[in-house]
C-alpha cells in the first residue's frame, strides 16, 4: 500500500545524521534504502550470450560480473565499463547452471558446473593479450565424478583452494585444487574420488515423520558468510538442511554407500512438512548476509524466510506431532507454542512514539476491516494487517493484536491464494492463545478447516470449533449457519458411504488407462535409484510400459493486461516411456548411481523424527513453476529486502520485516531466474530465458511500486499480475508453460534413464 511508510526511515534524515551518529553503518543502510529501491529501473542490457543465462554472480569487490549460459560460454563483464571482457568457450557439452569467482585469487580463477555433470576450473590469466574471438582455453582442473547434473556451486570467503558442488545425483562434493586437477568420470572402474562431503542418495523425506529413503536430488547449496562451517542444502523434497562441516564424517568415495549424516536442523514451513507432493521441491536456498536467516524458494510455492536456530532459541521449532495440533479438535487447549513476538530484534522504541503508533495501527486495522466488509482489495487488507503484526508487534496491546489476527485470518479465507488457508489457521491459533474464548477465532478456524477438509477430511474438527463458538454465542447467526452447513455436509458424506456399501465399490480404473502427470514421471525418474523394497505407493505401482498424456494450457498473448484464463491454448502430448528390465539391472549394478538398501541404512533401528524450524515470513506475488533454478536473494549488506524472479517475466522485491511487496519490474520476455545484488552499490543484475543480462539502478524520476516510476505501468496492474501468478500456482505444475518458453524447449532422449525435466534450449 502506497500510504504505508517503510521501516528504514527517511533517507534525507539518514544523510544528515551520518556525520554525528556513529552507532550505525550508514553505507549498509543507504545501499538498499526503500527510497532507492522504489526508483529502480532498467539501465542497460549486457549482450554477449546466445542462450538462456542461467547464472550471474559478482566478484567480492563488485568490479566484475560472471555469467553462465546454455550456449556453453562463461562471460566476464566489467562493472565500470559495462562491457564484455572475456567469453570463455567452456567445453561443457550441456547447459551451464552455475559459475563463481574463486576467492582470494585476484579474480583469475573461475569455476563452472553444468548439465554434463562436470565441474571445470579456468585460469583467466591464460587469456591475457587475447581478443574476444580467441576464447578457447583448456580447463586448469576437470572434475567428472558427479553422475547427474551439477546445479549449484559454493565458495568460501578467504579460501582459494576449494569449491563445493551440489548435484542431482544426491551428493555434495568438496573439490580441493591442491589434491589434483582431474578425476575420472562417474562409474569408471578405477574411480576413487574421496571428495563426497554429503551423501544424500537416500536422504529425501516425504514428510517430517518419515525416515529418509529416497534420492535427494540437490538443487542448491550455500555457505554462511559469517560462520563458514555452516552449510545449507536444498533439493527434491520440502526440507532444507543445515549442516556443520565440523560434525560431518571424513570425505568418502562414491563407492562407499553411507547413511545420510544427521543435520543440525531441518528447515521447512510447517504446512509443507506433511504434504509429500512430487512437484514440491526447493529451487534455491541462501543465507542472509549476517548468517542469522535463510531464504527458501520452492517450486510451485512461495518464498519463505526462516531463522537459523543454530544457537538454540531464536527460531520456532516444531515436531511432526505439532502439525495435527494446529487443527486440534479441542479448541480451548494451548495448541502450539509460538513466539509471541519477532519484534524484539527491531531495537528499542521510545515511549513518546507509542501512542501515535497505536493510533496508526488502529487506522490500518480499519482499512483491513473495510476490505473484508466490502469484499475487495483483500491483498491490501492483508498487507495492512502485516504492517501491524510484523511491523509494530512490540508496541500494540494484546486486544489489538487479537483483532488484527482474526481480521487477517478472515481475509486469507476470502482471498484463497495458495496456502492462504494454512496462514489463516496459524492466525486463529495465535488469536486463541490471546483470548481462548474468542468467537471470531473459533468461527474462522472452523471455516479454515472446512476449506482444508475438502482435501484432508477435516470437517469433523471444523464442527468441533464451530460448536464451541456456538456455545459461547448462541445468537450469532453466522456461527449457527456454519454449524448447520457442516452437519449437513457430514450427513451427505455418511449417506454416500452407505450407498457405496449397498451398491458395491466402483470398479477401479484399469492400470493401463491410468494417466500420470509429468511431475509423476519426473519424480520417479529422479528417484529411480532409491530403494524399491517394502510396500509401494500408488504412484510407484505401475507396469514398466506406461503412457503419459499431458494436458497443457498456456497463454498465447503477450498482453499482460488480459486474463490468463481467457486466452489459452489447449492440447495434449502423448509420450510412451518404456522401462526395460535390463535398464533397471544396469542401473542397480552401477555403484555410482545406485543407492544402499533401506535395511542397511536404517540398521533396523526405529526412526526417531527430528524437529524442524518453522517459517517466520512468507513472500507472495511471484510464480515459480517453469524452471528449477529460480533464485530468491537478500538485497544489500543489511539484507532488509528480499527479491525473486518469476515465470511471468518480472521480478519482485519485498520488505523482509513485513512481507510487503514494494517493487515489481519487468525483467524478461518469459521468465526471470536470477537476481543478484551488487556487493556495495544499489545495483541489481537479473537474467532468465532471454540471452541478455539486465542491469537495474535507481534512476527513475519518480518512486513507484512498478518499474519506471510514472512512466511505467499503472499501480493497479500490479494486483492483476499477482492474481494471474496465483492462478498459475493453484493449477498443476505441468499446466503452465508460456508459449515463448515452449518454442525454446528441448527434451532429452525419451528413454527411461535419461529423461530430464524441460530445459531451456539455445535459440
């Protein structure tokens, strides 16, 4: 909402006080100040690639930018001159997914990872005196020990000797340049690369309560800047994992099949921890600049902020049993211990400002209640509540907090965006902790459980909450109506069960006619190395000859102002994927890609589920479906703002403290994947499906929530774009592929064992 002030103060006052107040790092505060962010606009494009630009990264001084592309080239750009310095022909035979400068090497060493499973090291000093056309140099080191795509590289500040690579083969490897410059390909008979730091080939979990069994295809990793012994990894399930290198076993070779090492903490929003959907996975994980927080970006989901509970006490932890407690049918019990305040980190508040702050919060609550009453602008009503609950939580009394929680829960239930219902359940629980006899909280909890019950069968619990509300206020018409509606629904369900019992069960659909989704096929392929012992789920129980029918719909218009639903192309794609017994046997015989049996891993010891860290903030508005390299990043040294790319061709910036969207910019014709902030300046580099890199600076004449200030699109269009993205998220992962991307899609060979998700092809 344009009327709400942001929390980093007035930039003019900051500039005036920096000469007399030495308590703060003013460069840190000024680098990504809200007044500069809201003036960000497109300054220039860097041209030099012939394919999608999958990764961009700054050097430590901010003087150089490195990029990797589907064209197989690694480009080095000058920040000051905005020109291409080097274009290295890498020799990778597949898409380059990640590139980095190696620290403390005078920016002469660069490293790349690609879809050909290789990690390559290059020495830029060998290009000295050459022109741009003379770009072919041999790698200084070549590591071929991964068996699947390398999706992310990590480097440690101050360490010029090592690089870490995360691959979809389920391993995180540590490459030490001092120990050797090459290694044999994966699966070679003489392979003995003792560089596996994390073996997660049997590390994926379908839920928090489940034991790790399946292949965790790693998508991302990061090292803490402030505590470099801490590693964060994310992959093909819902859980990010925090590891301490000092607590890990010695490096092993891929031939040694090790049990997944215990992590310091699992990190996952509670409402995602029990789902086990194949399409739900992490595309990016990253530490904040101070190492106290992490961002998790999910495919087919939102971006989440989590606290790092390494010291034990700052974050919200939960166990597998707490998920059911959130929807406890005993409404008056204390259902979950949640921090009553995250605002203690925001510093002290003077008493002179408390009264004005409370008045401001009451006005914001009125705005939210007006949105609820009128049935319009739910998005801005929720943002008003966020401002009260996240921006001023220390200053407001409990009654105002309770009212705001109930109002936000009601707005979530009306808006019905992806997982809004679970956010409503959280708010209702917290409101009930403040006032255990709150009729509004009980009523909204009942409505939330009705919405959840459409999938999870929670109508009986919903009736318990509605009945409790009716006992407290028998004359509340809305409560009475809710009770009657739920009872009617339960009676209909019971009658339907009786009819089925009398008439006999319906014939099950023949297995040969079962239609699998594309994510089903991809999930099974990515986890084909996982153990197959024990009972198999319906997803896995199928013949080796299967037919996939893909129903797709995609926008065929470049006009972003039109509704996505109204301009779609419908069709079907039939693929036959044949799995042979020989393929299964050969994969099982390959030590590098096989996985240990579940019995050897678990040692017949009952699994004890670990606790996990819950979310602190959610950032909504973007869409992350089409690619699995989409990043979410902290902006600036202070990390006060969060940015992410989107499948709509835009990138979004939110205020970290409140989750409020403050900027949306058009950054690509199709998809924005990478968003990287300059180390010291208010400059951002973005890339995606286009062949160019965009540079963004605060040069707009007028601040605005959209790109270009007054010259950009209307602010009202922001909500249209966001709602379009939410409709995409609410449909299946396979159904939304923009036509511009489909034209540039390539499928790998359609033989079982080499099938990969869609990848961007060169133009």
